[in-house]
C-alpha cells in the first residue's frame, strides 16, 4: 500500500525549473519501507542535494517526475536518479530477484515515465471449490485471472478485477458447461455459478417438490458434468413378499456324532408390503416402505445334531440279525445258506453294526476291511446296519457265490 502525504488545497506541489531550486519532497509509499522514514531522511537529503546543486548545477538534470505503479497502487512522485533502479531506491523500493519491474531496473529513467513494480507473493486461490496456493506477481485480481489462462476467461471472482491483491483468499468460479437432461431434452447450460442448483436456477430450470436430480443441488458444478432431472416419477405399489424362516440347532445325545435330523421343518411366512417408488431415468433410485402387514408368520426350522460317540452307541444285534435274515431271503439264501451266514457274521461281529477291530481296522457287521469300502453301498455305512448288510451280501456273492462258500473258507483259514 502507498501512504501518500496529503496536500493542502492552497499549496499544490510544484517543481522549479531553476538551477538552484530545491526538489519536491518524494512520495511516501508502503510496502516495502517506501518512505517509512521519509520526513527525517528527505529533509537531510534535500539540504545536501540543494547544496550540491548550488555548486554543480547537476541535480536539476537528474530530478524527474514519474508515476510508480506498486502492486496496483498508483502514485505520481518527484524522484531523483538516472536509472529505474535509482528512482525506485530514492523511494525506498528494493525489488527482489523474483519481482517484475517494467521498464527493467537497469533501464534509463525518463521524466514523465511510468514504472510498474510487481512483487512476488503467495496467493490463496480457490477455483471451483478446489483450494490451492499460487506464486504470482499479479497486482490485481484481474491480472491474477489472466495468469490462470483459458479458465480465467469469463470467470467470476469474489473481488473486483480492479481490486489489488491482498491477504484474503480469492475465490474464482470459472465458466462451465453442464449438460442437463430434462423433459426429454438435453440442454448445454453455460454458467459461472459454483453449484449445480445455481446453474439450474440461472438457466430457468425449476424443480418442483417431488422432482429428483441425479446430483445434489448443492454439489460443485464441474465442466462436462451430466445432470438428469426426473419429473415426479414417484409411484405406489403393493406386493406380497416371502419372510424367510430361521434355523435353530439343538444337540441330541441320542444321535451319533455328525448325524442330523430335522425335528421341525421350516416354513416361510408371507407379508403384504406397500412401497413408494421413485424412478430416475427409468431406474429405481428410492424404495420406501409405507406399510407392512404380516399375513403368516414363518416357522423356525429345528435341526437336531448328534453328540453321541460311535464307541458309546448301543447296537441291537437281534434287530440286525432279523434284518439280515430278511435281506438274505430276498436273494434266495434261506435254510442252510442262512445258517451259514448267521454263523459267519456271529463269529465276525456278533451282528453289531459298530464292531471295530483295532488291530486290522475291519469294521461293521460284515467286518469290511477297511470299513470305508462299505461307502459303495451308502454314505451312512458307519451307522446303518442295512447298508452294511447290503454291502456284505454283495461281497459274499461276488467272491464266494453264497454264504456257505464264505463260511467254508472262514472255517479253513480263519477269515473270509
């Protein structure tokens, strides 16, 4: 800023043309320390220079009236010097290396000339909501916008273009094109408004209470953005929906480990639901429940999971023997053949489905070796007597032809 010494109306500042006339007092300018100590220094300088002029007659040739534009603050001053640097020095202005001086500091100073000084500074700049810092020698807001380039053309700033740059941040809203799809048409809306709502309002696009925009109205407007406007596309519908059932698991010590039985089957429920639906561009963007009526409650599914170890399970040899007799008869193995089969498996397992031979890993009523072979007859081979018997009868038929052949081999060598 420049601190000019006020003039009295009845004594205007004049410059003498005489060789012995004292020069006019230099102008006080800030910042930097432009004549910060001018009253004392100028008095001394004037006395000394006056004496020198009286002796040499050279001062009049070097005294000049110039206009100094310091960061947009313009003043006309009486100064002394032959170069621009000397003129500025006489006004206590010392440009830095990054500062811009026009004409150059080493150029000859001419009477009546204009010297422009732009000091390098950091300006807080916000462009379309994006905050940044910019190093610049611009003196005014307009000069700063010019430095932005193409984006600065037609832009609107938070301060007048002629206003000198100060410490306050400069907010700039550039010219943007937003494509608005509304009422079956796409409109290219050009504006410097910073928000979507501002651009729509400036373009005369009015949204009613139930109209919906694809972008919040308070969102920052961005060049090239597409905004879709849906005109009151709300509707109401009632549908019947399924209520899924829950599953509850309970432990059953009477079931073998890993075995599961559904004690209560799950049944899904039903509900009648009324929705308010809002669409945008044919797509549902909001679905709000207005009312929900339960027609039938879901039934929880109860699953019993066994915890009993196989070694602790109680086998029923008599029931297994009766089942074996029936299944053997279905193959035609009755009478003597049944007698052989009964004797064979009584020796092998005592007709217990959980008979386990720890030394050979043979398992089950037929003592399959290993027990997992019986998986070919069923996945429940570990606990189901029927599956074990079915596998054992098939094994005897394939290897020995009939139970008596298997019994004879067992009698001979001790295994079958």
